[in-house]
């Protein structure tokens, strides 16, 4: 389901910054609707009855980390860092760490995945695949949510995409014949560039999940949610592949 700018404006007599607008669960925004949301920093709330669900992470790009508070301290010597050496980078709001730190390596890989998703979104836009453009916008936003959660050492929000919760999407990718009417995919030279790049994003997210498991050995509260989320991200890419294959039959 695509939500237009006009449908969002109908909910607001007069748009104000930070206002809440309700969308159907899993709905995707048209490009104009996304611009409207960004312009007024609107908060999307999924229509789910009395409780509902706010998707605060699913918005256009903002920088996911920021300096705040006192001068961060070095994780190795514990002293405040007022002039950052090039070999250090911000681990969280309170500490710098060497760029070889496992969390920094993980963050860099998620950032690379984010870049690939943005490239994919551009190609989908050029191909006129509006639904895929919207879903990739959500996956790009979710990459930023993963980086923000890792940096701020908090549980990552749940991924919802294409009208499906992550577990439903995960099950659909294990039994695509009954859910989408297609068999598991085996790509070759007949498949187009978008399908191959979606497949690369799927495999990269699987590799990043393994890196996350090495970075956050169990038990680790917020790290465990990041590992689980990356597992579902790979399912999301495969789901988009399967959906394209079903649509192009």
C-alpha cells in the first residue's frame, strides 16, 4: 500500500512540526509523502488499534550519532580526550576507542550496507519500481537505526517492512511457494542487475550478522537485539528478491 502526500495532509488541518500521522501497518510512502514527512518532521504511527505502533526510525536521513556532554574519555587510558588522534574514533557519547575496536568495525560494515541500499534505491528509482524504492528507503532508515542503537548502546527497534513483521517475513522466505507462489531463487546471467544487487545486499547482511555475533558474545542485552535484527535484515532482502521474481513472472 502506497500512502500519498494528499492522504497525509487530510489528517492534518494545519501541518506542524512533530505532528503524528497514522498509516496502515507496513504502508510505504510515495516520494512526495516522504518529502512532506521530512519537511515537518512528522511521526508515523502504524494503525493497530488502541495501542498502535510508532515507527520513529523510519524517516529520511539524519546523522545517527552526535557528540554530547563532557569531553569523551579514552577506553584505553581513561583520560579525557580534548584533541582526538586520527587513530581514535567515537565509541559512544562518553568514550573514544581505537578504530580497530570490534564495534567500530561492525559499525563500518553496517555503514557500507547502508551505502549499498542507497545505491539500490537509486537504481530502483531509475527503473520506475516505486514499491521497491519505498521499501529500500525503509531499509536504509533501518541501517541508520542499527548504527544509532549500537552507538547509544540501546536495543534496536523492530524492523517492519512491506506490511510484514520480521518473523512473518522470515517464515515467508523459508516457504516462498506457499506465500508468494515462487520457489527459492537460484540466480544466473538471465536475472537483471537489481536482482543481483539485492542478492549481494542479502549476503553482506549475513556476513555482518556473523561479525555482530563475534562483537557481542552472549549474553549481551542490546547487542543481542542487533544480532537478531541483522538476521531479519537478510530475510528482508531475500523477501524483496522473491517478491520481484513473483511480479516479473
